[in-house]
């Protein structure tokens, strides 16, 4: 293989240049339970560099591994002692729905590679999509984490001048974007308590939205119902 070629070429180079003797150590290729290479995702490689893989996505990678992989990876990649690992595995077997192994694995690796603060931010960010987030949680998120959480969410661009002057929520969502197909639909959903802006319920469809409500000085997060999210981005 190409790796074997690299090894023998390297040892031969050392022999010729220094007259010394070189040895190569190898370890089995780490794979996932389905046989595919470890560290690969649909969006590409998982990196240690936060500029290439955000701490949030790094945390999510470990959190979403299978039960079988979590039991192996926690032995390979963490410094947790054998007795504690055996206890964690037993607890996980008894309550697999709680994903005890994945949560501990994600915590250990995110703290080790990034920081305790990045880990806490990733946990808080993860809760947003499950209805547990707050406006304050959103405000604390940096742009990279925010965009990672809401990757793929429908996004609409508007002029920042609209918010400088102030624009009603109805006009924002039914005229300047296509979040709602009509003003009537928007008003009905607001009356039903099913619409929020930046995780805060909208009670009046004529509420005026201004620029100091922007997240990261650029975005507004609109939620319809429990699972439908939309981003408005100022340009």
C-alpha cells in the first residue's frame, strides 16, 4: 500500500543518509462499526483545528457515534481509567437511550482538544434545537457556532436599513422574506403562540423589529412551530 511504501522509503533514506538503523511502528486502522474509515463524515474530515471543524461540530461528531463505536473509542481516545470505563459501559447497557457513553466521550474529547468553555457552549447550543435554548443562549454563541447549529436552515437576505428604521414582524416575515406565505397565515400562527424571534415568543404581529435585536450583529432567528427554523441575514 502507499503507507507501506512511505515506511520502507523512510527507513531506507535514514540508512543511506546516516548509516543508522530505523524501525517503524504501526497500529491497526481505526474504523467505524460499519467498516468505513474513522474521522470521515458526510461533510468531510473531522479536524482538531477549530477553524476547520468548529468545537460544536467536533462535539457533535463524538456525540453521534454508534453504541459499539463509543465503547471502543472511549478506551482509545480518552484517559479514563479501566474501572470507570467498565462502569460507564455497564450503565450504558442498562440505559442505552441516555447515551451515557457518547456524552462522556464527547465531553472528554472536546475538553481535551478545545476547552471546558467550548464544551459548555456546545452543550448549550445542542439544546437549542430541542426547545431548551433561550435568547440569552443565542446571544452568547459566536458566529461560527451559531452557523454550525443552523447549517442548512432556509436563509433570507434583507437590507440592514430596514432594521435601522424599524420594520414590523409581519412585514419582515411576509413581505421582505418568504417565511410565511401570507400575512393572514402569520397572524394565525402568532395567535396560536407558535412563532418566536430569537427564541422569544411573538405575541403581536405588528411588533417593530430593530437592529439591536440582531444576533452577532447580523442574524435574526425565526421559529415556526416546534421544528421549523429560518434565518434572516442582514446585508
